[in-house]
C-alpha cells in the first residue's frame, strides 16, 4: 500500500527544492483546478496522457494537504467509510443522499 503521508511530504519537499509556491493557497487551488481541466481535456479528447494528468491533480491535492497540515490519507479513508454508510435515493433521475 502507498503511504500518502510520505508522498505528501515528498511533494512538498519537491515544491520547496524547486522554488515553487508553498504559501499562497489561492494559487495552489487555481493550479489544481487547471490540472483537473487538463485531465478532463485529455479524457474528452482521448489522449494517451490522461493518467499523467490525473497524477498531476493528485500531486496538487497532496501538496495543498501538506501545506495545510491535513493528513489526506486519513481523510480519504474516513470519507470512503462515510460514503459507504450513506443511503441514496433517485430523485428526478439524480442520486441524492436520503433525507435531503
């Protein structure tokens, strides 16, 4: 299993070593959004680099998490468990959480 905590640290260290931004979170969120857009474009256009673009998105998320001191691995595990317990119903052709 991959240790996301360790990967977060490596992503952050790489940003510091290369002189990339590690303080302006507005910039980081915008860059992450840009990477997600590139991933969508790669998928839409059936490009071979979709996996690499998705990796870029994950790298930005790990970097943001490290900057904020958030254990992304723990948050992902908790969210998966939370989602597994949720009950959804279909309303107007769209799945929504039951009770919403």
